[in-house]
């Protein structure tokens, strides 16, 4: 047990005992300030909000506007129904399986990989908290940041849906607060799982470039290929069930989000909601554990 955890004398503090909670709060405050000062936080957060608005609502509304009101009335009505406030929360959630995972993984890579790029690990770990404490603080601060991203995207989706309702002369019927909260919680959980995977990749590859390359190849290439092949080769279905992307798509599908053909790409009930939550939780735990183990045992010089 460390001195900070046991309340023993901390020589840096002039011989005074430092409570364990003060050490953890200082570590969290330092990571929050670090994220706030670096451009990754506003850039990725703003970019993700714009992607949800553009691809979740803007593009479908353009498609709706181009459909023939006489010959394609049913398709227009179904598409518009997804863009109104009553369905805005699930429509926004449908953006996460395809685009959101890659975005949150990029953010997670930057949380840890940037420390190698700027060569700041040595200074931080010799003048502040221990290695494990820093990694856990990074994970908590990163989880808080992606939750803010998700909340901002959800708010932007609701505002955009109100604009669409006004433009089409439809009534703005709000979804139940419990459903909005469920969509917010599910997409935040999904985003934290992807962020945790990126967190580990940044430490594994000791930087940003290689970690991003491998992460995006895994996200956009390998997982999509395996998920597609599993629909043809039944033997691959157990593998698909433990992949991060299909688990996220299954969790979003459990919210009632429509699948392709009338909904978000990557949204499908490959597994049940509880199983999807278990898979995502395993990725969160594994990502943090891998980062902790490597940081604790490797020389950072």
C-alpha cells in the first residue's frame, strides 16, 4: 500500500500526511486540465457533434426532400418519422456503431499516445502520482470527456429535429425522458468502451501514428469484414458476438433504433442487450488493464 493510500507522511508535502483521496483528486484534476488544454478535446468533440447532425439528420433530410411525394409517399413518411423529435434520440444513437466507435477510439489513442509524442511521461511520473494512478485518472477523465461529447451530440440532435419538424410543419412531440436517458447512457457506455481500446493502443504502440493506423484498420476493416462474413459463415458468429463493433450495434438496436434499410449502418441485434453490455464492459476492463500493466512494467525513457 502506498503512502498516499495509507495516509503516511509525504516528504514532498513538508512532512505532513496526505490523505489518499487528495492524491486521487489531484491526479484527476491534473488529467482534466491536461485534456482541456490540448486541442484534441474541442476538435474531436465538435467534429463528432457535426457528424451526428450532418450524417444522422442532414443527409437523410436531403434524401427525404428528393423523394417523389406521390410515388414514394411511404418511404418519405418513414424517413421523416426518424428525423422528428420523438425519434431523435434513437436516430442519433444509430450514428455510433459506424462512425462513433472510430471517433472515440481516436480520442482514446490521443489521451495516452500524446504523452509519448510530447515526451511528457517522464516528467509527469517523476513529479506527481504513480503510474497506475495516472492511467486510472486518464481513463476516468477520458470517460467524462466522451460522455460530454455524447450529451452534446444528443442535444444537437434534438435541436436539429425541432428545426426539421418546423420546416415540415410537423408537431414537435418529445420522447419520454427515460428513453432519452437510456439512449444517452447506452451511447456513453459504447463510447467509453471504444475510448478504452484506444487508451490501450496508445500505450501498446508508444505513440499516436501506429496506434491510429492499427485501430482504424481494426475498426473499419477487420471488424466489418468479420461481421459481414459471419452472416455467410455460421462458424464465425461466435467470433462476431465478442467483437466491439457488433456489441455496440446490438446495444443501440436494443434501444429500438432501426437497422439498415431504414436506420443506422451497423445497427443490428447480433446479441441481446445484456450480452452486449457484458462485452463492452470486458473491453473497458481489458483496455485499462493492458495500459496499466504496460505502463507499470515498461521503461518510458
